[in-house]
C-alpha cells in the first residue's frame, strides 16, 4: 500500500502485529497454488501436488468462469483431504495445547459469493461438508427442478419438455433411446404418445420399460385427482412417498442437502396455501413469475454454521474473525469495474460528470471531467480492494493457502519478472494501479523472495532486489498446476470409483477395482459382535424365566414357548371376563398372606377382621376380598410349617432382590462369554429358626380335580415347574445374606398341600 495507490502508507505504525503467542516452531509456509489453463503447460514446482490431486473427483468441465471455480474447488478439496488425513495439529492459544484439525477449523474466503454454489456442489461430490449463507440457487438444484417439472405435468400433461424431463429423471428412469421409441407411437404431443404406448401391448423385450411407463401413467392419474381435491402440500408429500424420490436423493452425493431442499419445497407450498391463493396452478404461476424476474430462493440449510463444516464466506464478512486454516480463492478474478464504466458518474467532492454529446454529429465521447472522475474512482476502488486483500491475508492463524487460475502461466511469469528490477519494498505506482486482480499484486511481490527462485532463476533479467527483500523471514511455497492434468486425474477417479468398470489390457477386459472397494465391502458385510446382547434383555424377572421353560398349564396361563410375547392389544370391553382372573385371585391371596399378624391368634374371625381392615385401607377391593378363601389360609397356619413360621425368630415377607447371573444361564442360546444379566424377583416368605433359613413360596395353582392321581401325581410335575424359580431364590439368599438355606417349601393353598423340594 502507498499514499498514491492505496490511500495509506503501510509502515510500522500501520502494520498488523500478532496478539496471541504461539510456540516457536518452524513456520508454516504460505502456499500459492496457481492453475495454468494453457494446454502446453507443465507443472514447474512441487511435484507432490500431483499426487494429492489424485484424490480429487468432480463433474465435467465447462468453459469460462465455471471452469475456473471447479478447478480451484478441486485443488482446495485435495488440500482439505490431505490436512484431515494427516491429522494436522492446530494450536489452541487459550489452553496452550494441540489437537487434530477439524473441518470447522478451515474457511474459504471469496471476494463475492458468486462462486459459492459451484464450490459447494464440488465439495458435495468430494464428501466434504460445507456451509455458506446463500440467498440463491434453490430452483437450480436438480432435485427441485425435477419436482417442479413433475408438478407442471400434473397441472398440464401436454407440456412436452416437462414430461420428457420427468420420464428421463430417476422418478421413471428412461434413457434417450427408450424416450425415442415412445415418441414414435404417436405424431401428436408427447403425452398422446405416452397414452398410446400404455394402451397397447408391449413389444417383446420392452416389458420392463412398459412397466415403468405404465406405473407412472397410473400414479399420474391419482396425483391429478389429489391436486384437484386436496392441498398442494399433501400432494407433494404423497409424491415423495409414491416415487420414493426423497429417499433416492438422500443416497446421492450431498444427499442431506438435497433432502433439505425437498422438505423446503413442501414447507413453502404449505406456507403459500396459508395465504388467500390456493391450488397447484397458481403456485406454479407464482414460481414462474418469480423466476422470470430473476428472483430466487436460498437453498435449504441442512448444516448449521456451528457444525463441523468448512465455511465459505466473503472477505468482508470475515472481518474480525480468525481461523487456523484459510483458503483464499478466486485471486485471478478481475475487479468489479462497473462503477467506472457508467456513462455518467457522481462524486461526493466534485459532483456530476458525463460524456460529451454532439447532437449535430450524433456522436459522444468522454469529457475531461468524466476522465478525471474515472481515474479518481479507479484509485478509490483499488484502495478498497487493497484493504479487502489485507483483511483476507490476516485471517489465518497458522496456515494460509492462496489459489488462482491463469490463462497462460508462462506469459504471466514474464510480466512478473519485471519486478525483479525494482529495489524498493513497494511495487511501483504504475504496477499497482494497472492491476486487474489480486494476483497482479501478489505475484510481482513474492517473485522477489528467495523461495520463488525456481520461477525465475534460469531466465531472470538483471536482479536488483536487495537481500532484505530476497531473504525475508517469511516462508513461501509456490506451485503451478496444469488444468489439463487436474482434468485427467478427475477422469481417472471417475473410473476408479466404479468397481465394475472395465479397462482393456492385452486385448482382454479387466475390471478396475476401486481403491475403496475393500473398505465398502467390509462395511456392508459388518456384523455386530454382540448380537445376543441386542436381542435379549439385560434385566430379567424370575417369573419370566420360569415361564419360558415351563409346561403348559391352564391355571397359570402359561404355554410351552421359548419366548413370551404379550398380546398387542386388549380385547374389547364386552369380550373381557367380568370375574377376577386366576392371576388376580393369586395376587389377592398373596396380599393377605403378606399382612397377616403373626403375633396374634389366627382364626377365621381374626382373618375376617384383617380383610375388612385391608378393604378400609384400600389394600384390597371388595371383589378381591370375596375371592380369598380364608379357610385355606387358616389351614396353612394350623399345619406344622405354619406353626414354625409363627414362632420363628425372624420373618421376612415379600423380599425383593436383584442378582447378577451369567447370561448363558438365563438364555441358553447366548454365545458370548463374560456377559451377565440382572435377575430380579420377590421372595414370598423366608424365616429363620433353630434349623436355619427356611424359604417358602405360596402358590394358588389349581390341584383339586386337575390331576386324577391327586397331589401325589402332581408332586413331580409341580416340583419340576418351580425348581428353577426356587433355585434362583435360594441362590439370591445365600449370595446376598451369606447364609445357607436349610429348607425350601412350596405351599399350595388348593388342598392345603406342602411340597418339600429337598425330599
């Protein structure tokens, strides 16, 4: 910067000084990467860049500005992938520690957001998440364009271009040859050809095409009816469901963004219908008028600014911000000269200036005031561009990349060589004033540095650069890449990404195996190592374990199954039994046994009084109380076991526990080792007397009339049924209380039977 060109003298008082302290390591070189679009060009420096570009991937090249944006996007993508792959360490000045670089540590700065959509599309293909605050590009998205074409066909199928685009799209999936065959069926509109094709029988060998068109023809009739009868938003969502187009775009590169665009179309259709305007026709006319005016909508945001994404922003919006890694793209884009090319100009100091017009000769030519205004405006514009470039160059904390595209690198270098005869720090006023892009300032300035000797050492003119400039402490790495080579690398990657694509070698077709084939195959065939843990519960109840193994028993409501499945829904109220179920009667009986006062004399009167007290305290309902047979309870307490229970030193009823057991014991099919399952249960009664711990479990199973041989016949069956349950109870007591269980009993109230499990 200078006073004449730049409006400021950049001296020690104006220079930017670092505020944060960084470890004194070897400085990172500033990388200037120039892409030469000349077909005869070859890479001059940094041959390893070619290897890095081998990981690139992109669409076909286009001419002009679009091609430049794609080329620079591929170079930036290659550098980003290299930084992530090598795990470059970035420094946190607050914690004074290093950590691996993330996407959010990198930013791409542009003079304007004109290139942002192309960069984002390229990064989608490369699998790099990006974020940019855009206000355009929505209707240009492929998925939105396909949906808009389909909506136009639903509104009016006699639109040949829209109908052909839908048939060619993934919604139907026809190719050009198949479209041509359909068109030959009728000389009228394309819609007439489609109807004729669907009404006739398919030709042999075209059954698959016929099925595709026939299905679309049927869906289209349904969609047109829905468009007339329902809301537009419902129609759009029904199309997503019928065609599965929403799921399809999710599997494409940048699928998350594409799905967000389709959701935005649904939301905007719903918002449109909240106004006084409704219907598909009016919505399409609204969109068409918007596009005719050149208006657009911003792409839906699938990624937030605070997520782990590479941000794309303008240099102006980066003021006051700093980033570990900064890419400055579009350095060769020409400055915006629109303001100084107007036929008239305004200036805050000098007023108005316009061309001189000779009305008689009907000619016009610049006036002296206009020429002066134009020169003044140009100097102001260049000063502003210098300040913008200064902002961009000072945003990087650790690593800075400068990327530009040149039409002919050889001619450009010859122009830069003239700067080698300049012995001043500042470039000449003429060189700075005649610059048309950022690269016209950067190139002549850095070519005088010793790191750039490879660009001029062989054919340099007289060198007058002082050593303080040539041997400056800054570090630079300049690379000139061939645009043609980048295109070739992209074509190679397109071949390698398809593992089924073939190449010819020694007159034989050899399939090209993708570099990622093994990785993709391993991921698709991966199986979870702990499959049993995902299928079975980590906590199981004792009752459930018993139910999985026991024999069918009508009274207990169990079946011979390996897995117990509850019913999905309850039976209707009018089909449900009014009386208590056997399980509910058993629950009521257990509730009474839990609250019997063992210290008081037990008789029918005391038991009746206890039942009434429980009803009053809402521990039992009247219906449950009627289901309890007090004679059975009295008979138990009159037995030897009942008298021992009443006179015991310690009595515990309804004792809950949780026990950890090997998973293979709970689930016999479990294959994993060292896995455990929590088993929980409730022990009905355990008491301790002079004989030790006695375990009792009360049962309400029906005995009388069920077994022809009476209890003696049922003894073996009941013992096998409940042995697992009692064994778990015993195991829990002995492990938790550290006491051995001496006796175990099953008490069946039906018939007042007591079953000793240890006999």
